[in-house]
């Protein structure tokens, strides 16, 4: 079975048997730089030689800080095949988070790739920390990639490691406080990647598209992991946000993974080209139905895609249903860093399971506690948080099940539905609990709402703060107010009495990673948002239901 083979052994196998076959397609201006597996192995050996020359050895921590690229993954493989520990860091990490991770893991070196603000790293990285610059026009590090590629490379045996060898420490996004370092073992990674490759039937003819941060466990499994466990599959990259759609269309991925926020943007772009009512009419016309679907798929680079996945946050069922009408079948998946990304998935896609996360992966045992907390056990589950024995102990039940803090319920088909996060729930003065995430997902399905946060602890009714989408810029303020008032009324009609929203507050500025309203994985930071809107919440009245917060 695929998940019985450890990743470092699988990599050695790929180097030997795929030598001249392509591995990566890296955009480089107007051309594509094609990396063969033979070239990848050569680069890996050069990097290991360079790390050894710096005096680094087995067990030392090496960070990778930058946006996705072929060189990012090559550096990652070099670190692990040298017996060192890879520390991926989000390219959007703020100064505090970056400093915390570097210090906590006692990093000896860092590979630096393309980042939005190069100065953040320069303020954090000390002179004793070896800095190796990945190929990038904006970076001129003390050690250049090309210099290591030109020097004598490592010629010895790659590190094999044991099943319980820690090959990486992956930090959670820190949506509820200080990021936690999840120690990733060979066994857990093998389980998650092998399961994913087998469930999705990823094979040598598949094309993957890597653009979500490789510091996130899902991307590390569905692209990097598939390269290892589906020998022959190739990965394409996006050069920049500006070239994203062109790069996606050039890649024509057969397997495509994304997050709810981007799926919503894709849908908005479709409706911008063909208004929703007109598209619905065209889809009901048998004479043009198939050609319309084909054109839409081609416009997104999906003409050869066979697997579409959404994960990392809840997705509104309406979004999945609207894509289903276009023959784009989005399988919702669920996982966490602590379960190596492989929890449950609705694949093969079933319409009857829309609104659920499907069924558990083969290696993942899933149960619900008495209060319906989702708990997981299996090879894919981590063993410990780095240097945090107390937090680790608190995260497991007495009989060894990991407590996810997600609340769930099983449906009659045996599919699991996420009800909400236990830590996100709050109580109003009615004494009833509010689970915000389903209401937020419903709100974010509206054309003019980009992000939403439902709050209202110790208030008579909950309320929502929202960030407007680009579509809203086409409307004046009065039109936006009228539309949000109408939407509020319609939304409340579908909610229980204790869930009904009293008001909608419109944010005066976007929520971003930079202003600490979003995590590096684009999840909302509830505590910070609630603090930002505390004063406005205290002044809510019954006259105006939609208010702008200046």
C-alpha cells in the first residue's frame, strides 16, 4: 500500500525511476522552466552539501520562508533528506510570528524566497542565522542559490529515518493565539499522502497547481505529497497574483484544490461575465447548455480537471450547488495540521452529501464525544506539539483520541457535518448558544459580502460585521444599505429566533493579514475583530439595521 512507504524512501525511488521525466513547471517570465527529477536530485544534493558546509547536521532546524516555487519544494526535500527538520513559514507571517518560530525551533538556517515585505525578515534574522536566497529578483541574500548549485555536492546516502522520525514542524495559523508547532513524522505524512493519492486516484498523468501557501498542511499534502506518492504527477506554479488566471489556464490542472473564499471569487467572475439570471436561462436551453459549460471551464483552466476540492474553512452549500450546475463538482474536505490534513472528504462527489465533509479517510478513525466534539485517532494524527507537553496532554482524551474542538454530527448516509467550532460558540442573554460559522458562510455567499464575522456574546441577539466585496463598489451607499437590509430580513427568515441577527455593521477598511484581522491562512481572527467593533456594538439601536463603522 502507498501509505506503508515512508516519504524519504519514496523520494529516493522517484529520483531513481523518474530521472528524465518532468517534475515541476516553474513560470519564468514568458517561459516555463521545466525541472526533471534528475535535475531535482542534483539540486537537492547541492543544497545538502551547502548545509553541511555550514556545519549543520541531523536534527538541526532549517526554515523555508517564501511563496511557492519549485525551489521551495526542492529546499524542503533537501532538508529532510539530510536528516534535518524543515520549518515552513508563511510568507505573510508578521514580525512577531516569524521571530517566535525562528526562536522556538532554534533554526540554524533559513531559505528565503519571494515575500511581500522583505524587510520583516531582515529585522528578525540575526547575523548568526545562515540565509540562503532562493532564485528571486527582489532578494539578494548572503548566500545565493546559484552559488550552491555550482559547488561540490553531497555524494553520500540520503537520510532514511524511522517511521517516527520528525521531518518537519508545521505551525498552526494562530487564529486563537500563539501558533502551535505540530511535529510531523514520516509515518503521519505517509498516511495522509498515501490516503489522499489513493482516494483521489492521483496518478502519473495528473497535473497539479501549487499556489496556496506550502506552509499549510493541505497544500503540502495535495501538491508536494502527491509528487511523492503519485510518481509521475507534475506540479505547476503561479508566478504572481497578476498572472494567476493565465498560469492556471496554462497548467490545465487535472486535480485542483482551493478554499471557499476563492471559489466564491471564481463564481463572482463567472456572473460578472454572464449575469446569474441569463446564465440560468442558458443552462436550461439544451441547444447551448454544454457549450456554455465548456466555455466557462476553459475560462478558468478547468477543461481537463477531474477533481475539485474545497477545504480549510466551511463553504456555503449554495456555492457547491451553483458549480454543480456547471458540471464542476466540488468535493468538500476537512482536516487539520494535527491530523496531517487528512480527515474526511466527500469524494467521489455525491450531490446528496453537499453540506457535509463526507466520510473519513482510510487511516482516520473518527468519533463524536458526548458534546458532539469531533475526535480523531489513527496513523495520520500527530503525537505532540513542539516543546509543549502540557498543551499536548490537554489535546488528547484519556484513551488517546485527538480533540479537534470542532463540533459535528453524522447524517443518515454516514457522512459527517461540521456544525461549528466549540471555541467560537457564544451565549446571548437569552441563554442560548450561537454557532457563528454556518451563518457566516450563508452571508459570504451574497455578491456584495466578502467576509463576515458573527458576534454578540451577552447581548440579546447576535449581530454581524462584514467587509464588502469588489462588486459592492458598483453601488452607491444607499443602494448597499437597501440591499443589506433586504438580505438581513431574508437571512433572518431562515434562522431560529435566537440566531436572528439584529444588525449588520459594515467595516470601513478591509480585513487583512497585515492589520491582524486575518490569519496567514485567511481565516478571521474573532478576538481582534470583536475588539475592533466593541464600541460600535455598544451603540446599536433599533432604528437603523445597517450601519457603517468609520
